[in-house]
C-alpha cells in the first residue's frame, strides 16, 4: 500500500498522496498518523509507523480558484457516467458547455456537463433556453472524495470511515 489518504485538520478528506510524501509530512510535524498499517517503515537508521491515513495539523483552505482541473474522466464520474439531458448511459459521452464558450461560457465545473453525443449535437451552439433543453441537476464542483476514488483502483477499507460521501461503486 503505497498510497496514503490525507485529511484536513477538520478530518475532511483532501487527497491521496504517496507514502514518501506522507512520511515527510509526519516527520516534519505537519501531519499526524491517524491510521497506520501493521508493518514497520524502515529507513537506513530508523523504523517508523507506516501511515495509511494522515491528518494535517493545520487546516488548509482549498480556494475555489484552484479547484481541481476538469478532466473527462472526473466529469463523467461526477455525473454518474450518464447524459445530464436525457439520462442515457449508452453511447458515446461528451463534454458539453452548458453556456457555450462562444457565448461566454467558462470551462468551470459549474458550466460543464456530461452529454451523450446526440444531445450535444442537438443542443449545438445554443443556450439551454434557446435549445429548449433542461439539466437533470445543477452542475457543481465534485467533492474531494471523487478524486480520491479516481486516484486509487480500490478504496482501502481503512479509509472508508473518513470518506462519508463515498459513492457506492
Ligand atoms: Zn443525451
């Protein structure tokens, strides 16, 4: 297990880091080990606890401005791998700007959605109103848990209690 779950000082999940980075954070006193694995972490001269979940000592603010970059994988996962317009999970999924870029729509989580290719084509370069289409839900930035899920093939059991909004996958 080379991945370590990082919690904010408030115990909110932040991200996943490498064993090495986690160990450095703990070693420098910037984080504490909340869960450890029952095996020693050996360096040339010492033995340490093997961190599994760590918590930052000082709360870090995660400003909206530096929110995670939008990737298709994260976007589709946020939207449950279904089209936000018609709800289909079949066919090719695409990234759609709710307010088209040509009309000033930004590439931000609040303005991008998962759309099936036919819906994307039907909407074209129009706004929702112009296209007479509706969103099934309002797009918003995904919770950190989503990125944690995407960054690891399988969520370790020892992490689960710290990930309350873990989607049943
Ligand atoms: Zn659709």
